[in-house]
């Protein structure tokens, strides 16, 4: 377990540069809010329109101190990607009829809030993250600490014994053991791409163990992929990761299926990065700028 934590750069693992000179750190003045984001902060979080940007920037600064992920520096946590997923409507139907959802590696858990905003009962929605600081800040960001009934776990995907509820139903320390194996939809957004191939495989097998063991259960998300799949070095956390295309992604899940004695329908496609994401990659002098894309996936249990 120590290796996994070190690879992910928990505060204890290694000192990370939290300076604002990272290319993926956008100054607050560059924040642009989409109409959906503004509407959600106004009507779900009850923040007046003219205060939304200032509020987001203030919370983002605190999250950057927890860990300087690119999605925090570049405000990508304001993309409510689940609303654009090809199975958004299917997900709403499943969750409206009592299904359970887990946002794994949730950080700000913005997609969970989008589901609540779409009318899904929040008690059926769960979040989990290695860093409790992100979970606390997610409640500050969305100003729903007193209204949201979802339970959030602090925990390391590589060790289920570490999972403990820190928000929501905190009176039951064994809640994770109770819901493990009973989750209908797991969102693993910008999550598996954090790990080296060996860890990625292990984490994927752990995800299978959390998901309900019945046909139709879903693993969904979006992560960095590549039109020319292969290994890439990541400066943050000094990691070597594999950037997938739809074919290598399916191969991974076939191996996961063999190891866990499960079968999966893997739907994945590579989406072009938006110009502003490309610009921040260029500025960060990261390799493979032109070949990167978002790998969007829906993996359904057969
Ligand atoms: C790049 S962020 C993505 C956050 C969010 N899913 C999104 O798409 O905006 C990755 C998240 O995974 C969490 N994480 C990293 N390693 C983890 C682990 N071993 N177990 C659970 N969560 C982990 C991090 O703390 C971070 O919040």
C-alpha cells in the first residue's frame, strides 16, 4: 500500500510544487463559466450570479494546496461531464428507480451534484477519495453541507479496509463493507489514468469488486487517452502511465474480466481536446500534444 500512496503523491509521500507557475494553473481572471455551471451554482448552491466566480476561485485555491492536480489548476472540475455522457439518461433512469452510484476519486464530486440537481435522491449517491480535504472542500464549493444526504468515504482504492465514512452516514464505520458489491454505477473519471499499468489493473479489479454483480451494472467515465497509445512519463508524482485508445482500453478490460471471472461490453471513443486544454498542454511542454484526446467510456457488465 505504501507504494501506491507514494505513487499518487499524498502530502506525506513527497513534496509537490504548489506554486502558481505550473502551466496548468489558470489564474482566476481566466475563469469562464458555462451557462450550465452558472445555473447550477445559482440554483443548487444558492449563490448570487455575481458572486459565483469569486467563490469558486476561493475554494479552488484551497484545493490546490491539498494537491495540485491539473483538473484543479485548470478549473476542469467545473465540467459536469456526466451530463454529456451518452448514457446520462440511462443513468438517471437507473438511479431514479433506487440504483446506487459511486463517484470514485471524486475530488469535488461535481458529477454527483449534477445528478442531485437533476432530481436524483442524494442518499443513493456516494463519493470516495484518498484525500478527505477534497471531500470537505466539495461541500464548501457547492454549499450543501447541511442538505446533501450522500455519504462520502475517505479511502484508498488499493485497500478497502481504509474506507471510512467522513460525511453523511458517519455513524456506521462499516458502511463501505455493506454497500461494496451493491453499486449499480461507478464513475471513475480522470481516475485510472493516474496509475502505472500494474496499479491500473489492480484498481480496475477493485472497481469490479465494488460494483453490483449483475448484468447491466456500469463503470463510466472520461480520462486522458491517446490516438497513439503507449507509455508516458508524468511529472506530477513522477509516474509512468499508459495512455489508452479504445482498443487497448478494451484489452485491459478483457484482462480484468479474465482475472475477476466477469464479462464486459466495453464502449469507448476518443474525443478531441478542447483548444484551451491543448493550449495548457502546450504551455506545460508535455509530450504527445497532438495525439492526446479524452477517452470516454461506458463499460457494462454482461
Ligand atoms: C485527477 S483527480 C479527478 C477528480 C474527479 N474525478 C474529476 O474528474 O474531476 C483524481 C482524484 O483521485 C483521488 N485519488 C488518487 N489516488 C487515489 C486512491 N488510491 N484511492 C482513492 N482516490 C484516489 C485523488 O485524491 C483525486 O481527488
